């Protein structure tokens, strides 16, 4: 069966957002007088968990009881972090990863539809779209699934299965682009073919099984996943 759509993860795949998320969280912690600081090593460990609120819960579960805070205080971090993240993106803090724009522009010319499946909130995705994309997201992606659209985030396959349903396609007709073990696991659980371009901020010893692993989505690598427009 022929390829009919490309589905992209966002954080780490479209752009190297993970360290910007880390810096945004640290700035939000400081603004709210929460005595936490995530360095890059801590953040790499947290990338095994999808979603900002979920990462904070995971982080504090490993702290002494006296250093933990209420659920309400964790939730209060979210809007502050999102504001700071959006401000950083609006200031030009990030660009798309190499090859991403060229692939997204070439795909529809070749008759391929494009979609997004991310564990990030719709607000976070929109901030990245406004800061990094050259056109409104709805003009580039036919389907956008965010963490707000599902009840279970990656590594659960729900987001990918929902995207497939909205595209009206089968697993054999799509190709997923991911960067992390948790996202890769989600796509594999949905029985989709995956191309991995590992994030610089991710674990260096990640196992992606038999999936194709590439350094980037630059044009020279497209034939490796069968795209030769």
C-alpha cells in the first residue's frame, strides 16, 4: 500500500524545544518561589514522561516528603511556564530542525498529507507554531492532535490512533517522525512505521529497535525512508 501521509511529533522533532522547555520551567519555578532547578541531566530523565504537569509530578515523587508541594501549586506553574515559553519563542529562541521545512513543503507537492501528534498542550503547540512556522499551522497540517485531545499521553498510542481516524487512513499508509523513546513507543504501539531523528537533549543510549534512525530530516536522507519527490 502506498504512502499517503506523514505524521510529525513536535518537541524534539520539529524543533529542539526540550532545553527551552527546561529553561521555561526553571524561570517559572523562580517566579513562583518554588526552590526547584532542573539541569540538563535531570531533564533528560524527565523526558521519559509526557506532559509538563506529569513531569513535575514524576519529579517531586522522588523528592523527600518535606520538599513536595500541593497539586494546586503544581498546576499554578503551568500557565506561568507557558507564558514564559511563548515569550521565548516569540523572541526567536528556536528554529525548525534541519530539513523539516523542506520536507513539509515537499510533501503536499508529492500528494502527501501532513499531521501532528504531540503530548504538548494546544497552547504550547500554538506558541511553537507562531514562533517557528512560516505559515499558520492549519495551512501546513491537516490534522493536529495535542495532549488536550487525549486522555492518555505517549507512550500510549491514543494520539496516533486518533490522528489515523481523522485522516481516514490505515497504519500502512502513514509514516511517523519521532525523536524520543517515549514517542517512538507510542507510534510502535499504534503499529506505525517510524523514522527517528534523536534529539540532542534525549538519552544517548536510547534503543529504537528496528526503526530507521537518521541524524536529521535533511533532503539527502529522504530516500532512506522512500521519499524521492
